[in-house]
């Protein structure tokens, strides 16, 4: 079956549009449409694109970690291409109606890998140019905080089901705007030209450590209240 640009655009539900950050909505989504059309024409599945995207994130992270100017620049460009592919696999799944548990799981794992690749590669990038060994510790902490936040949310989601999304809706929206599908990726290119990569690292550290603490506290409070509510309902 041949799909048109309009088919791809119309497959995005309104609630998904509302969840998108500004960079995704105005840059990544528009760029993903023709690439989705090409992927469909080539017979690629949503899962196939997800597998390709992890190659982009790992390759981009490795290149960005190298010395010099040209190779890190290519790394930053490839990482930005990952962000587009992260939209493409979802586009394909929706327009072909092939979305499923495996695809959702694979897409989430690819995102975790991308975050880790970006955080660690920025640390190596600054270390090679400054000799600050402790910058590697900070980026490792950032990566760990990001993963811990996601694990905590996923565990809560498994318990609460559909009601879990609204529990951290503000945090998710904010992360969409500053993460790997947000302004973080173009900022890598800008700072590679102008300097100041250490400021990106400092921002990520504060944002993800603070976000981790706030999210876990918020979810713990909600889980405790939900537990008390269920206990009271069982006693009545």
C-alpha cells in the first residue's frame, strides 16, 4: 500500500501533538514526514527504523567523543538525525497500524541508550579539551539520574496503569523540551562551534538530578495516598 504525506500527518493523534515539545513540533515532526514516506517506500517497518536509530545514537556518541573538530561535528549531526528517526518509527507504526508492545518497548530502550550516549559523550568531549576528569563523574551522575527517573515512573505506571501519565505530565512536558527530542541536540552543534559545552553539562546535571528527586518524591507521595485510599475502601 502506498502512503501519502497526508496519511502520515493525519495519523498523529491530537493528544500526541499536545505531548510534543516545541522542537519536536516545529522541527522534528515536519522533517520526519518525508523521511517516513521514504522509509515506507523502501518497505522499512517501525521496528526496523528503531534498530537503525540506535546505530545513529551510538555512532553519534562515539564520534562526538573524539578529538578534533570535524568528527565531533559529524557526531552532533548524527545525534540530531537520531532525534528525527525517533519520530519516524512512531509515524510508521501509526500510519500502518502496526503499533504493539514490542515496538513500544524497543522504542523506549532506544531512547534510554540515546540519552546515555549523549550524556557520556559530552563528558568525554569536555574532558579531552580541558583535562577535567571529574566532568566524567558529573555526566555519569546525570545519566544515572535520568535512568532512575524513568525506572521509577515505569514502576509506578505498572502499578497505577492509565492514571499514571497525568501524575508527572508537567515533568514529561519539560523533559520533552530539553531532552534528546528537544533543544539538547541542536545545542550540541551550537556549543561545538561557540564553546560552552560545560554549561550544557551543568544544566543537564541540575535538571536531571533535580527532576529525579522531584519525580520520585511526587510518585512516592501519590503511591502512598493511593495505598491508604485502597486500604480504607477495603475496610468499609
